[in-house]
């Protein structure tokens, strides 16, 4: 958390500042946080909170007991241990998912917003990261959250420049203690601004042949997971424990002389964050993600080519060019075969099986359309000559041309079976004058019956 952003005018200044453009946009950050909320599950976070004896008495009072019951579903396994200074250590477990965290903040009327920082880098020096040095102007991974709490600061309320952290309330008069307790009762988390370095290469859309930056996707998603969970944990603890002074000192005061600091919530999240970072596969290949390697790109390109040929075939159909449609549908059929083979080679994408299934359906449709286009070009006719013969002509016939000739009584006089394509059949020499029927069968045409008179 960016502790120096905790002041009354912070949110107002952010909203009034001009929009800065970068490689990533607030809309992309919002979309990625929504995906994190949908895809990352729950973890149980173990938190340790010190409560002074003056604050413990307040927690045991009936009004606070009633308020704390509202958080009983979130806080489990609470263990209270007295300390030598007269205070109490509370150890609690909080089970939370990003989705839960988002809804808890929403129910608590905490306003979430997003800001792109052009003055932050996403990758700090190795030395700074190894020492976990907190720098508000250069946070780890280039992601941080500015918090805004209601009410005055403690220092303002009792007119002091500094509050002694350990033990809390020592050195204060009774009047000052009362004033601090009252001030803390009025402090509530009101808004949080998730800030992200502009250097993250995560976009709202990608070309088919453009690979995504897998490292940036992983770091951004871990960072957003961290910020939404940490913000929710701070909200839960400050509300359920009525903002202990130790928590105020933890999250609301300036950095110490070494410039390094970790909040109670951050410490409770470290193990799970390391687990997420070491299991990159669960943070990649989500719905809508771009290709991340060569095989992905090849599959996307093959699929895009098949779709392009389908569109050309449909255009030919609308223009009544069935010869062109036939060729394009044949090309689309071959393209879908290649796309299916390309997706078979992809192993990591979770939507691989769905894409394979969709590809097979599109392949079957292309074959069907190709077959229809072939038959749309087929034609045949029949005529009689003065020589007493019947002439049958056919063209663009996609299969073998088969026909039967019958007399007026329905007796089959001849069965014709000729190669497909185009051809001429002459029949009837020596047949008596009269009415004859020619019936032609085809897979994609209604059985055609035509009559002809020999004279």
C-alpha cells in the first residue's frame, strides 16, 4: 500500500488530474481485476493484531460486540493472548477470495478506482526488490493502492507531531486517550485507488499474429490480487476491531527511516502470493487471453484464415456466383483441417478442447456448404429429334449421372449410369412412337421427372 497517499485531498487530486496515456489503460486494469475475481479462488489468511487494553475494553462493550457479529462469517479461529504490557494479541483467520473481497468493499461503500502512472516503472532494480524497499515513487512491480480514510489524523486530533508506537497510549493523558479512541471510532476506509505502471504490456485487443507478454500478464494479475485482498483485509480489521492504534500506525503513518514497511495484511498474504507466483499456469490462458507462444499464434492464424475463406464463400453465394462459392468452400474446408491440426499441437490453453470442437463443427459446415454449392451448378435437360431419338444433356454434375427411362405404363426401359461432369446421352433408336418419362436422381436435388414424346 502507498501510505503517503493517505490524505484527504488524494482522491480529489487524482480525479482532477488530466488523463495520462500509456501502454495500459484503466479499462484494461478494470477488466483484468474482474477476471482475477472470477478465476482466483479463496485462501485463508492468518493475521495478527495487537489491541491495547483501552481498546480491548471497548471491544468487549455491547455496541462493539454487536458490530463484530456482522464479521463473524469472515473471521474464524480467533485466539486472544494477553501481553506483558497489558494489551492483547488477536490471532485470526480470514477466508477470502478476490470476488469476496470486491463484494465486501462494495457492501462497505468503499469506492474503487484505477489510475495509470506514467512515472512508475514495472521492474525495479534487483537490489531494491531483494531488500523489499518500499518507495512510494517506485513500488514493487509498479502496482500499489492509495487509501483514503474518513476523519482527521490522530496527530491532528491531539495536536502532537508523533504518536509513540509501542506501547500504544503510553505517555498520553486520560483526555488524550479518550480523544484518540473517539477519533479512531470515526475513521473508516472510504476509497481506494489501484495504481499501475504504464509500462505493463497488457492491451484490450490483440492481432491474430501478436503474442502477449506472459510475464506482464502474470505480474499484473498477482499485483491486482494482492491489492484487492489487502484492501479488503484492512477494511475488515479496521471495522471489526474498531481501528486499533497499532493498525493506524501500521497503515496510516509515514514510512520509517529505512524506507521499508509491510502491513499486517501484507505479512499474512506473503505465502499465498509466493504460491501464485510459482504456479504461473493458473494465471495464464484465461478466456480472452492472447497467444503466448508460437504454437498458439499458429493455431490462431490458421483459424483466422479458415474464417476469412468462409466469409469469401458467403460473399460469393450472396452474389449468386456458385462456381466461386464452390471453390471458396473447398478452400475453407482445407483451412479448417489445418486449424484443427494446429490446435491439437497446443497443450496449455484451457479453451483448446472447445476450440477443437468448434473447429470440427465448422469443418462439417464447410463440407455441407461445398456440397450445396456443387449441386447449385448442376443442370440437365432432354429433347427429342426427328430421327426418333431422345437426347439427354447434363453439365457440372458433381457425381455419376444416373437416370431411368420408362414408358407410359411405368415400365423401366433403360437405366443410365455415366461419369459426372458434363455429357450427352442418346437413346431411343428403334423405340415406338409415344410418351416417355426420364427420371434423374441426385443427392442434393429433388428427383426430377421429365416427359418427352417420340414421333
